[in-house]
C-alpha cells in the first residue's frame, strides 16, 4: 500500500471514529474532492467515486480516466427510467454515458459535465469507513432509516438516500451491493 493510500485511510478512520465518538469531524468539500480524486476506491455521497467528481467537466474526467471503453450516442434520457428500468421520483438525466472497466464504471454526462457516477459490483469504501462489500444492511445500519427510499420489484431493490446523493443497487434482493450510484444530493422530482 503506498503512502498516499495509507494517509487517506487514516483520514477516513479518524473522521469515522470522531463521528462515532460524537465529535464534529468536518471535512470541507474541497478536501473531500481531493480525496476522491486520489483514491479510486473512495466513495463520497453527493461528491464522487472512482476518482470522478460530480459536475466535473468531460475534458478533465478524460484526462484522469483516459478514453472510455464505450460511449453512447448523444441522447436525452433518465438513468433510472431508461437504463435501470425502474419507476422513481428521483431523476438522473444524462445526454450520453461513458463506460470503463476495472472497476466497471458508468458515468453519465449532462451538458458535458458529470451528472452521476455508477460503480458496479461491491467495489469501494464509503467515506464513513464502511466497505461496500459488507452489504446493504451494513450500509443501512451505518446511515440509518432517515431519508431512506426503497424501490423494489420482484427480484431487485434500490436503496436510495436522495438528500445525501447515493443509492445502492441490490439485483437479487440478497443483501449484496451490486452497484453504487453517486449523484448530486438534492431531491429533484
């Protein structure tokens, strides 16, 4: 593990331990953004994941991630409705998508800026120190029920915290996180 990652993990653990101890561990958005850019495993609700930040210009994102494995045509769609095929009051509009591998990441762009980041699989660690691989129930235990919205069908569920800007996809209702979606933390009905 290189020195930067050790330092980042230390910062995350410090913030988490102060939160659990009732302290006011405040990290400003600029610091959070820098942490996300430097650590592709870090997931920060409403800020970014996989070294990608919400509202990042497309050109800057390509400088960091390189050319995508795949790019969709320029259209106007909603990620929840048109890609995941779920009914949601929350909208994640995009004009086109970039897809990357290792980890498998889908990035939505609107007006040439990152609109949302989706990391497929149970890859990553939340800013609170919770591993996504721990499952949906561990994440809900950490975040609580306040502000939680659950969208279910016969086989799948999405656990969403709209005000925080994060959602977790559970494709087989088996408590495994099959995807993490980061978006702007506002309720956009």
